[in-house]
């Protein structure tokens, strides 16, 4: 009997022209990478295989990922490795601040892996990073992108809000129907409550959240997510195309065309967000500094309108 033929590998999905990007290269890119390695810092740019890494690192913009490079969860969309993380590095907060100083950052985005193994989910470490940045680069505005602090959220949020980051970001990632397969370790309404709590504790902190499209969601489901975000008083929504990082991850159900992103953006603006970023290549921290300035200007304009006496 002849040997069975091996199963051919699954054909790789061809990306449309509108989401192709140039390969990273150049001295500025290399310098940014060298700095991160010297300071023993992980970045979500690398760990999550972000398509914008070439553009951002060439501009010396990097999103630092604290609490190590190993996540205690295994979401179907995420390329960050999972397992039992190592001990938290006590030098990491100052290393983040040193990186911000050396890169000359006006705005920094700090995110983390999920650390369900820690009693506070890593919240105190976020506070230490914020404090180190305020000491070392006091003019740098700070945006944090946190996990959901499952079963520890109330105390974690109070602790972080008291440290007063400029922007508090936490991504909903997808529509509620897809959570069991795409984000099984999280709960949609718990994430909404987290962001709502930030606003309740300190209304001056900007809140931000994002979703991926192309995972099989329906348009009306996306509109409902927008409504839910506005009910939680979220200021800024980001929307981008999901890209499958490896064959083991969730497949792309659809490459959403730019025209659809434009339609989503128009609807989001009509729903009252201070700022909307919706393009195929949009990611949570893509152009975050420029977007922060726009969001601050939008709020100031809104406050000025409200202060005008009625005609």
C-alpha cells in the first residue's frame, strides 16, 4: 500500500493593496530597536506583529509593553506569547521613563500583557511607570492601555486613576457575540464598566477604546458597540482591520474596504465621539500623539461652546 500524500498547507490569504506596508528599515528604526533591547523593554509593536512598526519606529515612536512579554491569556486574535510569566522587573518603570527621555517623546503609550497571576493584576506597576515618567519627563503626556484586571477591576482602576494618566485606553476588541471565540477570557460588559468607572472617578481623564473588524461581525453589531461606548462616555474610538498573525490564530472573515471604514467613521462622529480613527491600518496607539492633541482641542472647543451664553 502506498503512503498517503501529505496534506498541503493552507493557502495564505492574500492581503488587498490597501493594507500592504513597507518593510521596516533605516537607521532610525534600528536605533529604536537597539534602545528597547538595551533597556530590556518589550514592545507591543514587535510582540503583536503590528503592521505599522516600520513607520512608527522610523519616527522613534514605540508602544512599550510592561509586566513582561508573556500573557496569562490566549486570545484568538493576539500574537503575544502565552504561558507563566516571569517575575515583574522592578527596574522596568524607570527604564520606560529613560526610553521616553532618550526618544524625546511628547506622548507615550504604555500597555501590558494580562497578569492574572498577580494579586492586583499589575495595577501598581502601571502606577509606578506613570510616577517614573512624571519624574523623568514631566512634559510627556501619558496614555495607558490596560487589560481588564479580571476580578480585581475596582481596586485596580481606583489606583491607576489616582495616578492621573492623560488617556485611559482599554479595548473592547470585537462585538459581544464573538467574545466566546475571539476573547474568551474577558467579558464585554465588564470592559465597558471599567471605562465607565474611569470617567466616574475622574471625568478629566480621556477614555479611549477600539475594536477590530473583519472577524465576522455584522454592521449593526458594530453600530451597537458604538452606542455602548457612548453610554459609557468614551471619548475616542479606534477601528482597524484584523490581520491574522499566524495560521493558529482566528482567520480573517473579510478584508473590510476603506469606504466601509469611512462610513463607520461618519456614523461614530454622528454619535458624539470627541475623536474617531477608522482606517484599515488603524491600531490603538497609531498616531497616538497627534490624536491626543486633536482630542484635547476638540474638548476645549466643546467646553468653549458650552460656556457661551444663550442667544
